[in-house]
């Protein structure tokens, strides 16, 4: 920018969506469980049941609260289901009432949030999502479906989690 020109600063609020280590204890009925469904699901942290309408309403309310604080954009992180094999051990208690595929559920949530907020939205996505078509890892992240409702998509490309893409499964110093 030119010297003396006023700088424009945007405030962007990060909202962690379905990964949660607090609400799951206050409201275990909104959490993902381990099979057969009694113990709280834990994959590094707790997870909220994305199939629960109450969970999605809660996240929209949080985003609206950020909007009322005057932020210019909402950036959603962990806008997905848990990754990896542990995800197959989870029980989504509210899934029986909502048979949508995970990526359709996430995209429709983004649509509702976008219409409710009327603010720019951005999402962080699991990095490997950019290398595949559709949602083969069942994270709920299909770029084409999410892109309709957001202004920016940021792939989280953590090389240490992508060792199969490197020769001899070794991540080099040059990756970063």
C-alpha cells in the first residue's frame, strides 16, 4: 500500500464446529458415543453429533453472537466428522432421524448458516480432501458442495499426516 493510506483491517472469528471438548459434558445427549452408545466418543477430543438439529442451531447461534460483536467474517474449523478408523466406532444418536449423507448434511448446514448470517463465511478443510473426488473418507467434506456457501476454503495440508504421499513415507524438511 501507499504510504499514508488507511489500512483496512477485517476481523475474522474462528468458530470450531463439531469438534468439542466442553459441551459434550454439559450436554452428553448432543455428543457422539462409542458403540454401543453409552460412553462418550473420543478421537483426540470429543465430538458433537452433526446430525442433531440442536447442535446445528447452537453453532448458528454462536456465529450470530460473533456477528453481533461486529466481526466481518466467520471462519469455521472442524466443519467435518472425525477422521480415520476411529470414526467407524462412533454412534451418532440423532442419525436415525436424518438419513442424509455426511457431505450433504454439512453442505446444507453451511447453506442455513450462510442465509442466517449474511456475512462472508470461510472453512478449513482436511487437506487430503483436495486430492480426492467426492467424500471417500466420509468426513462430510466435498469441496464442490461446500463451495456454494462459502467465500474461501483453506485446506489444512499437514505433511506429517500425509506420509503415504512421500517417498519411503518420509516427510522431508523441504515440505514446509
